């Protein structure tokens, strides 16, 4: 038997993570206490290359992101992570966790992939199943259903009509579609919204919208990158104004629109009855 007193613990610390290792000196198992207060690692993904890991949530909450899904942990929950599985803790994580590894963990066997190589491109029709699965996944898991104005049937049927409906671009992790954005260009569709923005009917307007990202890929700047791409398309096509709308409580979306360069206009119920913050950018 061996007891490790609290004062014998080995401490390490990063910007968002503070850990205490218990130096039992065993080869087949180890234990630590880790306090996480934000994204960990600070960028990219992490994996253990030689050990399986079981993590117990002592208190607080955590959201752990894998490449195939995201999972929330609360006090007294636990998660088992097989070796070689990429993951990270998202920015909203704030809690104390107890990881136990078999065999014992060492810094030499951990691996970071600090660059998630995403590809941004037009979504081809052959990826329609991925597209509709992404839409279903995100819309079925919204924090607040009012954050997204539901698609109408004709919009689903027009997804790949970029001349009369919307150029459609996506973010890909390899062959996997992980995010999407649309640039609505139909002037008939936008006629009522022009009135909401105080714009004359003859003004040529495009709208940033359809911004959806899988939960496990949020926090990587995907929406910002896609919106900048579509902003440039709007300029190239000679639109006078770029508009967009976001629910006032959807702070992330509001901040992203401002980051891209759109300016807040006002808060109002728009033509379709949804409460929205209105944002606009003069492209001329």
C-alpha cells in the first residue's frame, strides 16, 4: 500500500487547465485531479496514444467534443475514452474532473493536432444527404428553436439553385460536411425584408443566412470564414447592400455578424413575425 498526501501532488498549469498528479509510481494505472475553466487544449484536438482514460466529473459541468459527436457532463457523470480517439473540452467547460488512465499516463504519449484542416468550398449536389442530415442535426438540437427561421418546403427543393435562391458553401473536415452558409439572392424572397430595413424596392440586396455548424465543430471560426467568403461573392455580383438577422439572445451569431463587418440597425419583429436584430453593410 502507498498513500500520496495532498502536499506531495505534482502540479501543472495552463491558461485554462490546472492539474494535480498523484505520483504513485505505478505502471498499470494512475490518477489526477484536473480543474478546467475553458477550452482545453487551447486549439485543435488531443488524444492519448497509449492509454485508455476514464474521467469522472467531481463538480461543475463540461462539454467534451469528439469528431463524431459532443457530450455534456455534470456532477457525478463519467466518460470513458479509448486510446487514439481525438477530443477536446469546449470553451464553456467549468468544473473539476478526475481522470484515471490504464496504463499510467505520461506526457510523452499525449498528442496534439493543433491545426484542424478544414476545406471551404461550394457544396455539390452529390452531398445533399450530408447537407440535409446536418440541417436536421443542428435544428433538432437548438438551444432555442426561435434562433432559426424554419425552412419552407420550396427552400429545401431550391438548395442547389444558386442563381435564383442562394449560393451554398460548406466547411469540410476531409469528406465530412461540418458547416454550411447561404447567400440569399432572390429579390422576390427578400422584398418584405427590404421594407424592414427601410430599403427601396429597386435596391439590390443579398442576405447572409443558413448558418449551421455541427455542435462538435463550433468555436473554430467556421461561420465567420463562410460569411466572409459569401460577403466577397455579394461584392463580386454587384449587390448594393448585404443584410442579415439574428435573434437578440443569440449572442454568438450577433457577434459574428459584427466581426464580419455588418452594422447593427435595430431590433424588431420582421415581416415573418420573428423577433430579430437587424444588421446591414453598404457594399458600394
